[in-house]
């Protein structure tokens, strides 16, 4: 990335929903309003719950395809397009920031944006005119993910919007056993997580499976909470963990859609 002075971008963690998010009467407007309040990014770096790859991988940097990584939905969800420009300059900056002894970085040039990346981007930046790069999560270890976020933090001063995309609670199997409404485990975890974010209690968040109520029900597998720690690392490096706010809250199909901005 160029060395020009740009406004520091915030770092985001958002709950991305499934493809039918686009049909929700409320959520697309919330995402659009959020992006309208942000400075315009020079580029966007996405970390999604739906791409785990070790060593850490960089996706497509020239033409950026989409990955329709879901099954059983109506055909029109597979026709969605998001033809964002590639981000080769950003990719090179990421390589320089992350490559270190014992921490290799690989390129997977045909790996496009999965639904954790493009579903929210369609609502937030519908013109698809901002370069986008997606990178993988090489681990689900919160401490290691936070360190990756710290290493990526200088990109924020180059106009890059760092986005961790997951879901604040995510247990689809458990939802099958409840009726309409919000299950207790989802509400309890959302309330706990919101409180810990407000308090800046990093230690509790890092150990959320043990410290939170219903943590293992809210996240039987932790990949949807994990992108939060990349975002937190990018904020922590700038001393901005306390400069956070929940921009979106509430529930969608029983899952907490809490989405947070740092900085």
C-alpha cells in the first residue's frame, strides 16, 4: 500500500447471516446505515468464519470470484454477483506484515469470497467498487488470532477496513430443538459478551468457552466467534479496545447478530 496519509479506519466484527439475510426487512438497512457512517475505505480486508486454512492463506488478488459455500437454498441465492476489484497492493502489504520465522503465508489465487464475506459486503458496499482481499484463519486459538490482528493493525492507517465476519452466537443444531423466539443460551451469551466488550475484559473474552454462560451451546465449534479476535487485535495495537460500540444488536432466527465497531 502507498505511504499517503489516510484517515485511520475502524475495525469491525459483524455477524454476517446466511444468504437470506438479503430478504430480511431490517438487517440489510442496518448494515447499509453502518457503512454510510464509515470513512470510505481504500481497500477491505475480510476474515470470515468460513475459511480456515493453515498456513494463513491469501485469496484471489486479481479477479475475485464468489464461493457459494452453502447448500439447499433457492436458486436465486446462487446467482448473486459481487464483482469487486482485486487488491494486489493490499496482498503484498499483508505478506510483509505477517511473514516471519515460523509463520509462513501462502497464496491460493483462485479462492474467492465466501458468503461470510460477500453477503455483508453486498449490503454495505453494493457498488462493489472497493478492492477486497480475503485471508484465512490459520487457527481458532483466540490468543493467536489476536496477535494476527495486531500485526495487521498498521493497515488501518493506510485506509484499509479490517472486517472479522462471524456470528455472535452460532448453534444451528440446537435451534432445531426450540420453538419460535430466542433460545436462552443465545440470549445469555449475547448479554455476557456485550458486557465483557463494554468492560474491556479481554481475558474473559479470550477464555469465553469457560468464562461465559452457555458458551459451549452458543458456540459448539468456535469458528463464528473467532474472527472477533482478529478485530480485537487490530484495535488493541492502536489502544482502541475501549473505543468500541455495538452498532447492531438483536437476534435473527434465534441467533445474536451483535456487530461491533472499534475506533
